[in-house]
C-alpha cells in the first residue's frame, strides 16, 4: 500500500528538480521563483540520490529531465512509483510523442518540452500547480468514498476485496475484516453487471431490501465488479402498494367499451385497456412507456394539437372533446373522438384519455392524403425540426428513392442532395425562418442511379399564430436546362485547371526540395547560439532598462520564430496512417488552439462518419494551420466554423471564417510555396497543408468571397488503406530521397 501524501493547505510547494545540466537548473530556479515565489526548488543531478531524498524530505512534486547519464527520466519514474505517489513531470528538450507515451505508461503525471522562449517557464509553473492540485483532489475522493451513505464494495471472483464503512453498516457487520474475502450476495445474479433488488437478512434477523447497481471495472489489473448498494426497503414497500392500486384501476377500466389510456405528466403512456388495443391494433409492448410524440398510432401532423391539449389540462384548463385521425397497426387509418382529463392516482397526477371510433361518420370528409399523393408536383412535408414526415409518389418517381428513405430523416441529410445543395438548403431555411414567406431555389441533386439532376424547389412555411409548425416543399425537374449550361462550363474549366496544376507542381516541387535542404542547414547552425543570446538578453533587460535591449530581443524572437516556421514547413514529412475518428481529430485540433474572446467557434460534425486511415498528428497540424489562418483573417472578431460530413465515399472537413476573404486572383496562388500576403509570412503554411492532404490521396480546395470570408475544404478518401503506408505523392518521395 502506498504511503498517503498530505498536501492540504499548502503554502509553499517543495519541488525536487533532477537534471544533469546545472546551468539549466539555474535558469529554471530563477524564472520559477519570479513567476511563483511559493515554489521552492531543490536541485540534484543524481537520480539515485533523488530516490533517497524522497524518504527523508517532504516534496510535493518532482521535475526530471529525460536524457541523463545514470538513468533516463522514465527509468527514474518507474523506480519512484514502486514506493511513492508523488506527482512527476518529465521536463525535456529531446522528447517526442513516443517518449511521452512511454512516460505516461511509467506513471509520469505530465510531460512538457523545454522551449527557447523563457515565457514557457510560466507553463511549467502552472503545470506544477496543476499536478499538485490533482493529487489533492484524489485524496479528497478517497475521503468521500468513506463518508458517503452508499455502501461500496469491489468483488473479484465473487469475493469482496474492498469495502467502505457504509457497506459495513448496511450489511450489519462490526468491522471491514468481516466482509473481506466474503460474498454477502450468495445468489450469483446479484453480483453480475446491472441494477438489482436483493432481500438481505441480517444476523439479528432483520430483513432489508437493498438496491444494487453493479458495473464491470478493472481493479489492480484484473476484472472486477464495482458494487454500489443502499437501503431501498421503504421504496420497495411503496412499489408494492402502488402495484395494488394499479391492479384495482385496471379491473375497473377493462370493462369499458371505449379505449382508455393514461399518460404521466411528461407525456409517456403508463396504461391502456384492451379496448384501446382493439381500437388501434397495437400491443402493450408497442404502447406502454412510449412518449406521445413517438406513438405510431398518432399522425405527425397532429402532434402540435395533442401537445397543446396536454399543456392546457396540466394548467387546470378544461379540455373540450377532440376529433383526430389515428393510424392502425395494419396500415389503415380511422377517425376517433377523445376526451382528456387530469386525474390523481396514489398521489401521482396523470392524464386520462378516453377514445371511441367515429370512422363511419367521417367517410365523406375530404381525404387530404389522396389529394397530396395525386399531385403532379413533387411534395415534401417537414415538421418544425425539418424532419420529413410525408412525401408523395411524384417525389419517389423523380428521385428513384423509396418513401422509407425519406420519412423521419432531416431533409438536408438525404443522399439525393449534393454538398452544394445542402449549403443552399441551409441558407434558404434561414431566409424562410426570418421572413415567414415562400422561398424558391435551384438544387443540384443525385438520384438513386447516381444521375445528377436539377430541381426548382419552393419552401413554404406552415404558420400558426406566426409560429412555424412545419414546412411544405414543392419540387419540379429543370435538369435539361441546367445540364446544358454546366457541361460546357465544366469542360473548359477542367482543361485550364489541369494545365495550370501540372505546371505549378513541377515548379513547386523543385523549390521545396531546395528549401528543405537550406532549412535543415540553417536550423542546425543557428538554433544553439540563438538560444544563448535570447537567455542573456532577457537577463540583461531585467538589470538595465535600455531600449536597445528591447529592440534586440524583438529581433531575436522574430529570428527564432522565422527559423522554426521555415524548418517545420520545409522538412521531410512522412505519414504513418492509422484508424482514427474525424470527431476526435477536430476536437483535438480545437482544444490545442487558444482562441481570442471575440472569436465564436461553431462545430458541426456528422455523427455517423466511420473511422478513416490517416496520420492523425500530421492532419491535426494541417487543421491547426488552417484555424490559425482563419483567426488571423478576423482581427476584429467573427465566426469560425468547423464541419465534417461524408459524401460519395469522401470525408469532407471544412474550416470557414467570416474574415475579409481572398480575391480571385490571389485564391489561385495560396497553395504555392513562398506565396504570402502577410507582412511577416514565409508562404509555406498552405503549401505544407496541401502536401499532407495529397499524401493521404486527398485534395484541398479554397472557396472565398471578398468581404464575406473564406472556406477551406479537405476531401479525404473513406475506408482507404494503401498497401504501403508511406505511399506519398511525387514530391514526398523525391524529398525523402
């Protein structure tokens, strides 16, 4: 068992710093004491001595280098973890993602790289505070485990290996030792994952009903059951009394010739009689527990009317009888008359529904469905959430898709709509919602045979009290006119772009190979002297308030940044594809970036995108680069949108801003190496992005409108894994050679 580390009410945090470079320790101690005077730093260059000091001194955190002569920082962390729980931070200038992964496996709490800029010591000070605070929270969690009124046990092989004090009390024992290696629930059912009720008899003869909730966990490297239980005796007795009352209620209403049902105040059906099942054809399993909005016997278009009646009754307002059309299980429809009332059963308020069939008296009424289906125009009905609730046969004939592929799906998610059409639809709905009027639009769609057609659509809102309850869309085929226009334009544009693209690739590849060699040589020769000059300049500025030192430091900072950017964008890049989710890729990229307060970030990720074969690290760099460009394009603030969706076996990731946009002339050059419009840019950011995307057999494109913003689209193949994972584009292979 590890010794408990008490760190509550810490005023001074004692840090043991282990590093084979005393000069770096001197800088670390000076900067950390300036940033946080409450950090007391002790130094040693001997890892073995550091382990001994942990037994004789009180430290709250260890900061260790990775590459040391006697042992590595990871080896040191492994030895410390054998006897101590003290937080450990690996602080190194020679790390990598593989080193970081091994460090965390060895028990390291945090990992930070040594940087050239002295400001990174602020990050180190903050990380020290964070790991110490985290340890304090872990201790607090242990205290809560003992103070809770819930019994908590951990079972392995049906025997208790851990129990808290509340478990001892609930099981009527005197000491935890009486529970260890025992099983208080002999029936194996009650130690399996899930929720249970167990009647437990104490040694004194008292009967208790225990509520049990079990979950599978991993405890000390082995499978175990995490069991939480509580005294549910009173609740159990109340359930029995309620059941008795319900049985009496059922006996009364089963004799009624009308359909009778009850709903709780949240709209879920709690009971119905046999007459109700006879009326609709649905069984108890298909009705009980279903919300009023999901009952198959009710038409979607009538839900607003039902919900308003429910709300009126709950407010105590009288509800008149209501006629309604309902669906039977066999697919037929009937007309019913219903009465609603608020009742109270065993202190619980519920809504009582009494319904009778009046279909015969309504046979002569106009059948809206017949008119809807016989229309020569394609008709689509949506609810207020833009989900499709009805279509006519003209739509299925025009698109080739069956009715089942439309119903209950959002309009813009249907496969008939192209990427372009989805954006057009979203903009059109915004106009309709704002103006409450009909909006016409032309949509490119793809029918079931993958034939592209064009439809002229009119979106008309269904209004009640100036509120939109749904939408009706009328569509007509205008393909012939559109196809003629598009064919001629696409042929010319394709030939022009192909010639221009091939010419640029030849020039750009030669420039990037030369730039990569130059960047490697410059980085090797200048990095160490720049680091020394920067540290000395910073120390001099602390003693002498000379404006020339400030100017000098600015020039050093600019040189370091320029060198780093030049190296990153021109060095040889190889991809290592593995299966990753697009959702995690976007979340990590956004989490890495520190956005200004005037930037609003909007994420829209299609939930069912399957995993793709990508180099997650390289593509995350691409997204961070694009996010940075978007933020820089909005100095006065704006909206940054990140979207991901699947279209035609391609994953489309988009980064959009509302900045000043890019002119058409510049838009054609932004992916060329060394092309930039920034005063201090080097013009390699978007060139790097294109190389990484093309290495994944993908494409990257830019869409911009001056004054309105820019969108960068990344198109990656779905479920494609190359035979050789280093199958890079011609530039990548040439640069590697």
